[in-house]
């Protein structure tokens, strides 16, 4: 469902990633790991078409992402849920409104929005805090809101770029368990991280990047 074929991205003549190829199937949970600067965020940006590849092709759910016209971009973005390290919530909107926003731009009715947002906030364990603003929530709770927002349009894939990077270890674990639960319900998950302990204990497929190159793609831990 997501395929990178010899994808290269250069910035000012320097490789951010080089000749990257991999295929992620429906329902997989995949870690994307590597040191800072190894190219993880570049891969995320290419998937959501925030950047275009210098070379190679990216296919996702029938889209040729590199060749996609800008008017098709909203459709693509609805099929890909994204979560970032810094949550990227709107500070003056409540948890409910932050999640609802993702549906408002997709033109759903108010009734559909209320039903889906209540459902998804309950699912991430935040039903009782739906009217809290981000500053009234803990880091872990904010990331749950961000995950709810990413999931509310029922995307094919959830892409998480260092989702636990700003969180304490025990809170990180809760977030990982939530992502794992979402995956067990059928959504494909791609998580970029440098938290090797998490990767080791989950024993999922791991794609390892080093200086923009794919150096390993196998099942199991990070540090073996
Ligand atoms: P990671 O997410 O693994 O930390 P990145 O994908 O952010 O790595 O970066 C990979 C490489 O590409 C780094 O050397 C980084 O400096 C470079 N890079 C990323 N984005 C840009 C940009 N917008 N302009 C120039 N260089 C960039």
C-alpha cells in the first residue's frame, strides 16, 4: 500500500535520503529508526507530500505521490493520518475542536462531526477532557488529541514522526500501546523514532537509516 522505489531527496545538492526502496503492506506496524539527521523526517515529509522527491517514485493507495496534482492533495491527506513530536494542536481550540477541525475541512455535517469526534476521543481515553484546551492537558494527553485528530477521518495509514520525543518514558509507553491498539484494529502504522528501547521491546519490522541510506529492513529489535 506504500511503496518507495529508489527515492532520493536532495537539498542544495546534498542527499537527505538516497536510493531508498521499501514496501509497506496493509496492516503492518513499521518502525523507521536512525540517528538524528539520518533522513526519517524527510521520508515522512515525502509521504505527506510536504516535499517532492528529487528522484524515484512513491506510490500510496493508488496515488503516485510525486506526480499528484495539488487539487488532489486534500484527498491524499485525508487518507494519511500524521502525528508529530510537538503535537501541532491549535492552542485556542479545545480537544474536541482540534479533532473536529480535521473533519470540518473535509466538509462533514455537524452531526457526523459530533458523533465521530466523541467516538474517537473516547477511544484514545479522553472523553472526559474533550472541552479542555491544550494548555490544560498533559503532554501525553495532548499527543492523544493529536492521534485522535489523525485518526478521525479513518486513514489507511498513521504516520508518526517521533511521537514520544517530548514525553516521559512511562507516558511514552502509553502512547506506544495506543498506536499498537490502533494497528491491531487494522490501521497501518509507520513510526519514526530514535527510542531504541521501545523498538527493541516491540519486536516489529524495523527499517534502519544511516546518513540517508537504508541499511537494514528486518523484523525484531533495533540494537541487535
Ligand atoms: P531525521 O528526521 O532523521 O533527524 P532529516 O530527514 O530531518 O533527519 O534530515 C536528513 C538530512 O537532510 C539532514 O542532513 C538535514 O540537515 C537535511 N535536511 C532536512 N531538511 C532540510 C532542508 N529543508 N534543507 C536543507 N537540508 C535539509
